[in-house]
C-alpha cells in the first residue's frame, strides 16, 4: 500500500505539501495540487475518508472530455456543458478521447494538470474500475451517457435499451415483421444496450432475431451506406430498419433510394439520437430522441454543485414520430 512518502516522491514535493493538498489548504498553487493529486491517483493512495479533492478546487474551469469532435451529438453535449460554465463564470477546457482507453486517460490527466477539478467525461473506452478509481478521488468528476455500477451518483445516463425497444415496437405496431438492424462495430455499452432493446421487442412479438438482418459497421455515413448495400446484396425480404444512430439511418435511406426503394413506401426506417436537421431530409426521419444537451447540463451542474450519495440520474428516450414509417404492405 502506498504511503504519503511515496506520493511526495512521485510528485517531487515534500510530505508537508502533500498533507496541505489532502487538507485542502488554500496556500498550495494549483499546479502543485494537480501534480500531487495525479501522483495520488496513479499510486492509488487514499485518505481516511477517501475524498481528497474539493469540488471548489480549480474553481475557475470546467473540463470536458468528448469521444470525438466531428458529430452534432457531441456539439450538443458541448453546448450543454458550456451553458453551465457560463452561468458559473467558468472557462471551458475541452479534450478528446477518440474511443481509446489510453487517449481517454491522457485527456483526463491533461485536464487535471490544467487544474480542472470539475470534469464532465464522455467515456466509452476506459474500464469501469478505472472510472470508479477516479470518481472516488475526484468529487467533481461526472460521467455522461454511461452508467457505471459503483459510482452511480456520478453518472448521468440514458436508458438506451428502452429507446430501441420503442423504435422496434413502433415498427411492429405498423405490421412489420422482417425488421433489420444497423449496429456499430465498436464494442461500447451503447451498442449492447441498443441491440438488447431491438431483440427484446422482437422476442415479445414471437420473432427470433435473424443474424442476416443485423449489420455491424464503422461509425459515420460510410457505415450506414455499407450496411444498406450489404442488406441489398443479401436480397432479404426486409420491410423495416432500426438504425443505431441517425447518421446510419440517413445514409441507408439514400442508398435504398438510389436503388429504387423508397422510404416509407417500401421500407420504413427509424433512427436514434434526433440530432440531424430535419429540414434537409425527405422524408423527415422518425427517430428516438436522446436528450444529450439536457443530460450534459445536468452533468455539469452535478460536477459543480455536488450530488446526492447513492442517487443516479437516468434520462428517458422519446420516440419522435415523423414521416419515415408506414404501414407494412401485405403480400
């Protein structure tokens, strides 16, 4: 077990300085606090109450870690956190983890070294154990869009499986039985949760999931186009489609249209997230709304104002009915 001497040596400071950091003395420079706390985190050093960081330390900034920058989803997430930062007179520092555990940890250390003690993180790559260790030492640390057992009160998350359940059920209610699903290749929690909702709705209707109906593709528009092309090449009697996100849905619709398959006359489609401007789409996309901006606002408030121990924050998805779903045609 690491000692205060180990921490002092790793941080290059005296044991007295480490003690002042632990006791939240205002006389320690932010740069020194960051160096000591990083050493404590790396060594797994814990104080008696396991709470060695103050929510008010590094109080002039809010850190935000995204998975990437090139998506309207993360634009809305950033917008939500920025609103809270402005309200509290904070500066916002943003980094990206690129769905990579090492890059996520690197981004986290970067923000800590910058003096951030209030951090909202969209993490899909670091393990639950890693995040729990950070949360146990950093009260101002909140995970958004992910549920991590063991740090529930520092999580703001969406019930993803309910979203795809609602989407699939909507198609079933319109008489569709052969419903394909476009998933992502990346092994993240959203992937498993959203597939579970799709599977559950089918099973409740007495339909077994056909592996040929499921396409796992890379993120981005190319992935949706690839999935649609693969489904066309299989020649399956698919009449409806649930997509992991709106980008997959939009790209798939275009490919099907290029092959003379109109939506919703011959194929009904439901997306997920509701982040695309509908004025550019015909038909307007029926989708599941993920309230990511509201989630981000709540997460930022928690990291600044604190949280109630043992209480998690779960947001609910909403099915937004538009024009891309029609009654199944009897054959």
